[in-house]
């Protein structure tokens, strides 16, 4: 561990991204960081666990300053000029970071030990998903919509883990499937019990189609005829895959992932679904190819936006009270605020690919 007990003004100046000409790096501002980071590091050392490694003062300071750099971008011009006169501002960043670092050493936390030097937005996303994970896994209900909601949480866990270790291509593969399941949950909500039963029955049907369970020739002909009747313009595989939803939504085009997403109110995500398909089937792109919006910014936005579409469904399905949800509110608000800095770039990229 570093033997230093404080950091210098030059150290802070080195990592601050705000323009020195526009927002001068005054002694008052630099002291603001040095003093509060030193106190925050003392709290971190008093509560951290050694199992996932101990951050040096310098590492801790860099993460705090990077979190500030991301947060300050979405603030007003007046705030950018005077934030260092508000102690609460930096204390909130430090407290959130300390809590996050301590949580990573908690053996009951679903994201324990994952990527100790991560993007602060991913850090917040982990806390949000860990919150819903705890409440959904505690529910033992076996309703189809609840099981699908739990599946979505597990996909969020897988995807966010991949993002945190910069495995973006595989994160896109997970996101593609995640969006499909989000649309399924929306359709199940529209269709009620009948649709849930048809969705659940699909497992038994597909076991027969794939010859994983015994079926007669007459049974197979009947199943194929039912699928053709309800989804005449679709391919055979799409007939089998989406026939359960046909009676719920008025699908005029070929029944497909695209038409189902549109019926679920998620059609705006289909262009991004197509981008994710390139990573799924070809993997031709990498970080250097993304100019309008960076690849990490893009994938973090996609994961949060997809999950944000169904947060209210989790509240309803698992009877989460406003009092309970208050426990995760600060992370959700902080994540939304940090993502605002890339909203215009995200929307421009969306228009470009649509």
C-alpha cells in the first residue's frame, strides 16, 4: 500500500478533465479535492476488506476524480464554475465510491470482485441490478412472467459483468437476447393468463419439434399446421417461435423479432438490435470503429434503456413498495444523470442507423 497520506495539487490537476482556461484550477479547487479525498480514503481503509485487494491512496483518488469528470459534464455552467464551494458534491461522490468498493468485498453481493477499476456508470448499474436481484430471487413464485423477469435479471448480470471487463462484443450478444425477453414480458402482460400458458407450452412443443421428447407423426403434423395457420407469412422457425403471441397483437407483417418488438412498444430499439446482430453473427466491429458515440458509452446506454423499460413491471410483479424502491433511487438518478452527457450522441447514432 502507498505510504503517502495525502495527494498533491499537481496530482489532482493531472487527472481533472475540465479546462483550466475555462474553469481555472485554483488552489481553492485543488485543496477541495485533496482534503476530501484524504478523509474519504481514511473511511475506506477503516471499512474495506482485504480479499479483493486494497487500493492505494493514488488509485482511490484517481477513481474519485474520474467519477467527478463524468458527473460534472451534465451540470449547469454556473455549477461547473462553483461546485468546489459545495462540500456535499464531492462527499456524495466519495461516499458512493466507498460504498461500492466495500460492496465488492461482500460475499452476498452478486457482483463481488468484478473489475476493481471500472467505469462509475457500470458501478451504479451493478448496484441497481444487485438490488433487483435480491428482491426477485427472494420471491419463490413460479408464474411465467416472474420466471421471465428473473431471466432478464440474470441476463443483465451477465451483460454488465462482460461490460465491466471490456468484453463488449459478447455483451452485445447478451443484450440482443435481453431485448427479446423484454419484449416477451411486455407481450405477456398484454395477453394475460392465456398468453402465459401458450408461452409456457412452447417448451413442450419445441421438445417435440427437436425430437427431445417422443411425438407421433400425427402430433407433429398438427403442431406444424397450427403454426402455419396462425402465422402464414412467417418462416417455419418463426412460426414455431412466435405463434404463442399471435392472438395478442395485431401483427400485419411477417411474425418476427422485429414485429414483436414493435407490438411491445420497443420498435425504436430494433436498429440497435440489428447492430447487436452483427456482433452476434460476425463480430466485425471494435472500439475504434465507433466515432459518433464510443462503444462503451453505447453499450451502457443500451443496457440501462432496455432495463428501464420494465422497471415498473418489476415493481408490479414483485410487489416492491415505494419505501423499498427508495433504497435504489439514488443510484438510478445518478446513472440517468451521468448518461445525459451522451444522450445527443446516442440519438444521433440512432438516427444514423435507422
